[in-house]
C-alpha cells in the first residue's frame, strides 16, 4: 500500500480513486489445507489482475515448513502477469523473507507486528519492541532499492487474548514504523474485532502521532460489520483497503464465521458509491468463480451468489413476497 | 415504526436511541416451508422481547391460503408477552387484514405497496395507485383507533424487473401515504438492491417531498452491503431499522445469498457504536440460537457464530497467523 495509502483527513470525495489490495492469494490461500498447484495460483492471480485490481499481496516469504501452501512464492512471482501500474506486494516475516522477496522484484514488502504483546509473542515468539528492532535490518536492506516497506500492525482493533488494544499503542507502533522509513502502515483486524468506533479512534490516533504516514485498513467480516468499518474508513479519508476474493481467509477463533471482507462485495459497494476502483465487477466475479471452483467449496461472498445489482428478471417468474 | 421512525436530518448523534424492529417472525418465518408450531413462534418472540427488542413485526394478516405459515396470526398475538413500551406491529395487505389486526390489539399495522409498477402488479395484481386507493379504507378504519399505520414501500431501492427505481417515485408514494394519514413510511429493500447512494437519495427525496414524515429502513444483505447501508442511514439521521433474527428471510432472486440484515449483527454494530438500542446482545444471541435450533439449520448471522467482540481466549491455544 506504500504507493497508494491514504494521507487525507477529510471524507474521501465521490469519484476519488480507491485502492483495493487483493490479499486472497496470501491471507486466504495460507489457511487452505490442500496444496493449490502453482499454476492454479497463477491463473487466479492473473484473473484478478485482469479484472482491474491495482494492488495485490501475492504471496508470503515465510518458512516453507511453517506455511507449506506458500512454499512456491518464487515460482508464483515468476509466473504471474504484471499489469502496468499494478502494485505487487508480499508479506515478509524477517530479513531472510525480505531478501527472497527483493530477489523476485516485488514493489513492496509487508512486515507484521502485533499491537498486542501477547499476540506478538504467540505469533512470532518475541516482544513488540524486539520485532520492530528486527525490522531495522529490513529497512536498511531495502533503503534506496525502490522496494517500499509497508508496516503491518496486526490485532490493531482488538486482541483475542488481551481484549481492548488502546489506539495509542497502535499509534506508537505506527510512529516507530515511520521513523524506520515506512511510508504507510496497514492496520490488521486479525480476529474480526474492528468496529466503526475502534477504526475511527485508531486512524485519528495515528494521524496525530505520525502525520504524513499513509494508512491502509484490513478488515475481517467475522462479526458482519466489515463493510460498515469501510464506511467509517471512507468518512475518515482512508483510500486503501485490503480484501480477499470470495471472502477467503478466516479467523481461527470463530468457526463458521466469514474471513476477510470479500473483494467483490467491497468493489460492488465502492463502485456503486461512485468511487474509482478501476475494477470491472463482472470480471472480478468471474475470478471469484474460478477461485471457488479451484478450492471446490462455496465461498462466503454475497455478490458471487446474487450477481450484479441491476440483473433483470422476467416478470413472468414468481414474484417475491412483499417487504 | 410509527412511534419511533426518524424525523432528524443531521447524523444520528452518538448515544441516541435507535429502534431496531425485529421482523423475523413475519418476513423470516413466512418463507419457511415447514410449519413452525404456534407455541414455538411465541417462545422465539418472547425471547426476542426479553433481550430488550423494542419493536417487532410479529406476524402478517394475509390470507392463510397464500401464506399458511402465518395462518396462526391471531393465536400468536394472543399468546405473546407484551413488554411495557414495546411496539407490536403486523403486516396487513388490505382492509380485511386491518380488521383482523385491530381485533388483536396491535400498536400499528404495516401496509405494503411496491415502488415499481411491475413488482406491485406481480405482488398484489393491481397498480400502485389502485393499491394506495385501497389503503384509504384502512386509514379510515383505524382513524382515531390508537393504531398507527406505517406505510410500507417495497422495491424502494430497485426492482428485479424494472431495474432502477427513481427516488422521486418513492417520494411520491411517501407523500401519498402522508396525505392518507401515515406518520411514517418504511422503505423495503425487497430484493437486496440498496446501496449507500440509493439510500441517501431516497431519504433525501422523501424529506423534500413529505417533510415531517418518519422514515424507517428495511435492508436485505443480499449483496453484503446491508450494514453499510445502515451506516448511510445513520449519517442521514434515520433512527429506525428493520432486521431479522439470525438473518432469516431471503430473496427469491438470489439463491444462497443472505436474507434480511441480521438483528444480532446490527445490534452489535449499534451497541459498539455507542447508540442506545436497549438490547442485551448476549440474550439476543440466545434468542437467535433458539431460532436456529427451532428451524434446524444454520442461519447466516455472524455474531451468532463468532460471539461477542471481547470474548477472551487462552494464549495457550494456537495463535492465528499474522495479518
């Protein structure tokens, strides 16, 4: 999101460009148990880009032992189309990941630290400060490389272990990222705890603590309010949102609940609201159908099931009940 | 919604009361194929009221031949608890329905006409003007009875046959309702075509055409944007929303898509945003579980699956992947 994340503080005006960063190939695929063949991953990624998606977190350079599903990160990045102007990013956990990513010609890397000490400890077995200290080497490596570093902050709206995460804590980490050289941070709603109030508070706290730092928002729809949180983000001037094709992904603490907000539903919302996403909804739904067919199960996306808003029906059909 | 529907034009301030009208027992139950025993309906309705729900569309006085599921309307209304201050409404299609409803001591009746000629013709086999003309007898019957008439407008945000429904057409019908004596109208998103832009346009058109008329909003989540539309309603000062326990209900034109916006998810959104709904989320989720058990299938509600926001987990559990 480095190139695109929002700096505005007024509501995003109608017609303004919005960047929707597709994260399904990373955040969604990583929790799939069965290995998705590399060629299939590439086919889905290319279909997503062909719909007009302008930014994508294509893969993750984590240990292949930790996440075997993404062990083909290099092969995926070597095989995909790279549309003119598209921003290609990858998640990296550490310096080794950054070196691998840099070798693949990504436009940006995405680091992650949790805003909750307990979650960070569980996730990467170190303190928040230790994680941020480790990232210094990543920023040094990529300084003047043309590869941006997006500072990811997980559990930014709440932690499944600690509960409330103070916005000041999120802002403190954002400021550290800015000092390290990040041009943007991405606030991750790791377990689906974001609400309009927590989104507003976090965005405002960062703007106060780290003026000029771009902000991207990454919501899960675990409790059904993901797109309501996007409405708050838009009201706060944020122009960068992560989403996942078909609503792929999930929260391990909410069995049966949906995962990331769904890219098609988000694009539908934004396009119908007059924003410029650059994405053709019909082609995007086609990419979601391809994803669904590849994974062999129904995905939670709603537009995927219901089709575009102005799909017309023959009045000869049985009408709906009133209401 | 007569007693509660919004008259404000500024955004609803934090802390303000919001009326969530539960419509599951009418809009949800009516499409269930298997008859739900009257005692079970009463148990669910009472559980919903016990959670703090302040308004409910309890049943419908349509022909028992047309909707056998709601043939027990009188028995349901005779059997339920009626908490102090709760608004009890019923849908009525015509004068006969109004007479039956009045005999059951409802607080308000809800009429329905479609904003689309084609849809109204399909639904009730008459023109919009003929429907409104028919309602004159309903208003006459209930004049000075203490029973309010809420003017329902179906397909207010789009029609599956005609496509776009002009906001001026919605406002024209709203004005006719106001002239007949309605104190509020309810805008129905019958097949899930509402978007923030269409909601804003319809609300503003009604305020311009029929000043002083209350407005309630009834969204379906067919395309995933139901709660985003609520955010727009709140920004436009609307304080009355319909929703359905567990997300019951559905749109016959979108197989597999969700139905009405889900009451628990809406209450979660509103409570977390600092509005006064009067509803205890835990008790409401209990009522949704009862509904789910009664119907014997999983309902689309998300909070029902994921639990409250601040549910805490033992860090000894396996943590989530980053992001």
